[in-house]
C-alpha cells in the first residue's frame, strides 16, 4: 500500500509539472489611455506665467484602483472582468493631465508632485467620475455600449500666499459604439480628451485673469 501511494504521489507531481493540470484562469488584459494629438497649435506661453505643480489626483470612492469601473442599475458599482488599466486610475489620469497642461503653453514648466522644484502655482483635483455607466437610456439599441463619464473637480492656487485663484470642474462623456471592451476603452479615451480640453482652457483662463503672475522664490 505504501508503495502504491508513493507511485501515485510521484505521478501526480510529474503531471502537474508537465502542465497537465493547467490553470484555466484568463490573464487580465491591461489597457492604457492614448489620447489623440492636439490638432491646433499650442498658444504662445503667457509672459512670466510661472510654473505649476500638479498633485496626484485624489480618487473618488472605488476609483483608486487599476480595475476598469462600471456602474450598473440601482447604482451598483462593479468592474469589468479579466481587464485592468496599466496603472491605478489616478496615476493614469495624472499622466494625461500633465500632457494637457503642458500643451496649453500657459506655464513656463509643469511638474508632478515628486518634483523638487518650488512652483508658482499648485493644482489639486479629485477624480470624481471615471466609469462606464450602464444606467443611461440606450435608445433601444442593444448593440450600443455604455456612456463613459470622466469628471475632475479642480482647484488652482498661488503657492506664494496660498490664495485660491480658481475652482472648476473638467468633465467629458462619450458613448461606446458597442458593448465591447475595446469600444468602451475608446469611449474612455474620448471622454478623457474632452475633460483635458476643459482642464487646459480653465487653467489658461485663470492665468489670464491673474494680475501679478510671478515665479515663486
């Protein structure tokens, strides 16, 4: 009996090592945001506009994750299976925000929150929405996908005296052409691009209203 047990154990171990008992778990697909390049040239930099430091966006409930969020009926929050973002949502959004702010030409420099330099301005944002919404009426078309919403509540302040210069919301939405993940990710890109355009315009307008912009010492 002992010999039979030993033979069975050895056979089981060899079978596992040879891949007979392969896992049926599907490896999650990782997605990134690839926003379309700006079609219009960046405006000329504002004289002495100074630099801005972008803080890592704070995440709303359930959004500090690399999972792709969706909203079901009855306000049920959920995630797509076997898929994720290449980084947690706040880090993903921070990357595109840096690009959007630099593209405005309104600042002499744009830093992330790890930069050792003292900026003229600081921008803090809360990522309030970043999900695919299945609660929106889809007009009776079964193939039509969810509506993706992206929303950032932002405050821009002058670092020198900590004066609040502006408070605004940058947001965008886009309907996925189909209820398939590739199309949903494309809708995330479109909605994010709209939100970034609003972000750039709002920061540029805030600086235009700033009477005495100067670099912090």
